C-alpha cells in the first residue's frame, strides 16, 4: 500500500464552524474520514495530521520522507507567508498536492500568492472538501505513472 500524508495547517481544526459560507460545513474529522475511505479505494494508506504551528508542519514534512510516497497539503494561511514550508517541501523532494477548500484566486489579493505552488506538483482550489479527494486522485495518477502503470 502506498502511504500518503494528509497535512492540514492553521485554523483547519475549526472546519465546520469556521466561516461555513467560505469553507463549508464539513468538519476536519469528516474530511479525514473521506480521505481514508477514498485512499483505500486507490490502494493508499492515509495518515492525517493537523497543526496550528509552522514548525510542527515542517517536522511532519521532513518525517514524511522515507515513510510516505506523497503529501496532500492545505497549509492554511501559511500558504501565503511561509518560505520555510516551501523550503521544507523542496528539501524532501516528495510530490505535494496543494489543496484549498476555497478558491483563493477569487478572494483577497494577499491570498493569490502561494509559496507552496512553485514546489508543488499542482494546486486544487475552490472545490471544498472534494478537493482533498481530487488531490489523492492526482497523486495516484502521478505515482502510478512513476511506476510505469
Ligand atoms: C484555508 C485558510 O485557512 C486560508 O488562510 C487560505 C485556505 C485558504 C482554504 O481555502 O482551504 O487563504
């Protein structure tokens, strides 16, 4: 089984109650369960982690090297600020799919910039919780291609 890390950053623990008009009414445990179920159908073992702390997210990215084949990452607001997260992703050379529940490009200008995008395989934004499942599909296709499948 391919191991995939689903990593969520600051404030995403509040999903479901946090600005539901923007982020939807699905909770983080719901999202994680959806990922586990969908991942299983793709032959993936999903591990999930959420942290409000930049250093914890960086440590998790470092630890994923050698233990996981790829990462689905919603870095929350760190997306728009964190050179350190960008450097961590570049350092581990794992495929990372960047996810946002909301369409960050249709929101405030400061959300248009992503430090993750230049080091990510790609970005999925604006599809709510479904975006996480699309990210798993993208990783599955990418990793399958890598193995020549
Ligand atoms: C989540 C956040 O917490 C915001 O800071 C980002 C992202 C957008 C999302 O849409 O999932 O700007």
